[in-house]
């Protein structure tokens, strides 16, 4: 039975629009086409590397390690890349990453062309190529909400899935043709040329810079705050858990697909290309139905249905004895993967304001990719110890068990979060000269409430605690006057004065709503009293 969808950005007057509607926005179209071209080249390289490893090594574990080498840079560099994308010009990051992967592809070409490729060197260069993806992903994810209306965010993210999976079709097909005509090394040379062309496209793309009246955050502090924001946002925690679990089991298909093609189906590079293209086709078909499904199913139900379909596809692939049955399983897997990931990515995007969006998306992506990388190695090892069939069967059944275990982590059905920036003048003044880096700063807010509503007030203050921490507080506490039960004092500590100013500058409509709900408990006179205390250095006489 269909379940009504929650109030979400895609539930709007535009809900009946085409899945392709976001492409009418010129800047989004420019970003999407450049990303599509970059992904085609990336899939050309990745599929060639995976197949090349089957010719260099016979161990299932080594073949699965190719996927791990692709994902490991995202795990290691995702958070730093997210911080860079929030602190620097995101367009320039995209340009630098394209030049980087172009250079790596050129090295892949030369090493393969001269016959000096080894399994370890292939893994190292695959890791180098993954560095470019690791830096590009948070910047790209953070730019999308700025280019399209909020109501079309779900479709725009689905179109990103089209780019990913359309490239999964075209990339391996082009790679297969080049491989058959000229040899694998020439695939890498074409990839290098495409990467540099995409870099020039980004270079011509004009985007306005984000401005702030305050100095930039420090790099390490920016990373810490990104993690802190994600971990103190219940919706982000639920998204991260769901993505991590789904990726761990779902990655078994992609990690073992070269072996399914070569060993189980006794095929060649064309067989592997067919299976990859089938997964991409399934994803593109699913995108066409996503607007319809989002109007009728909540994000939670989309995740549940997609996970079940992925498990079925994995089990069918384990038992497939012909290329066409395996291809049908891959079609189902591709459709399931984009359904789940689109629902989770939309949930993540709507919970992140712009100032922390790249870092928050980096946390989400790192956690998903970390478990995907671990899954690649784990299912590859199971295949090496037992068999390909046993590994895939265990992954499919394990996904269903995990679905039950994480059922309480809901990513849909929550109220709409209004992250519209609100410019508010600081509600305090200082009679002391204060440098931006001075600190720590303790903020104290006194509330006088009806003691009969104390329990209700403390429940709301638990939400206030999460807000203070995700906005940069390093400590939070709520004190109650034992002599006056209606008097409460909220205290939180910021590392520096400029961090307190940033907290004010980054206020959104959601933050103001929370403040108003807190203040509604205050009985007066006037508004709650806010005091600021700056740490004073003491010296021994």
C-alpha cells in the first residue's frame, strides 16, 4: 500500500514536473554536463582498471581491492575536501581536480603502453585517480542547491544519478571499443584528454563568490565543526547510518562484478561492459519514475523498497548462470541503488545550511564510502575463502537483516526545515577591545519560567543543546537555581570571539524559530538576560 510522502522540498506545486526539469536552469545545466563528461571519463578508467587487474592477478581479493583503491581517497580526504569546499572557491577546486586526474591518467597510459604495469602499481594509480574524485564530490554536492529552486532539489540530485549511471553505460562501452581496437592503454589517454577539456569548461564558468564580513575559519577547526554539525543533527545521523549499512552490503555487486563476468559467466571484457551498462540502464529507468514515487512514498519507504530490491538483485546475481540473467540482476541493482541514494542524499541536503553544506555532505559521503570500501575488501575476501556465489548470497541476505536492525533510523516524515539565512545584529555590546582570536568565550542566558513547565522546558533545551554544539560550541550546560526552581541558566562556551560572531552571522529561520520557542517560556520582565564572559589570563605574582 502506498504511503503519503512527507513534507519535503520536492513536495510542491512543481511535483508533477518532468524528472528532467532542472536542466532548464542554465547554470545547473552547465555544471551537470561538465560533471557528466568527467564521469564518463572516470568510468572509462575505472572499468579498464578493474578488467586490467583480472589479467594481472587471479586472486578475487586483489580484484576487489581495485574498488577499495577507488574509494579509499574519499574516506581519507573527504573531510579535508569538504572543509576546503566551504572555505575556498568551489569552482577552482573542480578545475584543480580535473587537471589532477588528467595527469594521473597520462601516467596510467604511459605505464600500460610500455608494459611495466604491476598489480600494486595499478592499485596505487587507481588510488591517485580517486583523490580527484574525493576532492570534487563535496564541492559539487554543495553547489547544486544554489543553482536550482528548493522544490526541484530531489530531481536535480536524481539527475546527478543519471549522470553517474549514464556515464556507467557510456564509459565502459567507449572503453570496451577502445580496448578492442587499440588496447587498454589508449583508454587512459582518452580519459586524460577528456579531463583537461572538462577543466577548461569549468574555467569559463562564472560563479559569484560567497562573502562574509568575518575572517575565514581555520582549516582544522572547520573540519571539526563539520563533523560536529552532522553528529548533532538527528536527520544527518539517520542518513549516515542508513547510507553506511546500505553501502556495505550493496558494494558486493560492484566489487565482484569483474569476477562474475570473467569466472562465473566465463566471459570477456564485453561481458563486464554489458553488466556495468545494465546497472546504469536500471538507474536511468528508475530516475524517470522517481518523481512519481516521491509523491506517493516517504523517503523511509523508498529506502526500504530500494534495499529489498538490492538484496534480491544480489541473490539473483549469485545464482545467475547466463549473461542475460546477470544483466537483469544488474538492472534491478542499478534501479535500487539510485532509489536509496537519492532519498538519502535529499534528506542530507535539506538538513544542511550553505555555510556547512560541503563539510556535512563530506561526512555523509565519507561514512558511506568507508563502509563501501570495507565491504569491497570483506566480500572479496569471502569470495576468495569460499566462492563468488557464497559471498553474494551472504551480502544479499545480510542486507535484509541489517534493514530490520536500523529500522528506527528514520530519514522521512520529519517536518520541513527552513534554512533561509536570517541577518540579525548581535544582541550584545562590549566595552572592552576584543581581538577576534581571543577566547574562550562563555555565554550565559538566564530564563525565568513557570516551575510547573520545567519538564517541558528542559525537553526543549535538549534541542537547544544540539543547536549550540552544531554551531560550534565546545561545551554546553543547563543550570537550575536550587533556591528559585523557576530560574534556569543556559551556558555554552565558544573557542573564540570570532566563533561567537560567526554563530550570529549564520542564523537561519529554523534557528530563530528555536530561539522564539525558548523565549516563550520566559516570564520576564523583558527578554532573557544574555551575558558574555571572556577568559581572563592570570599570572602568578
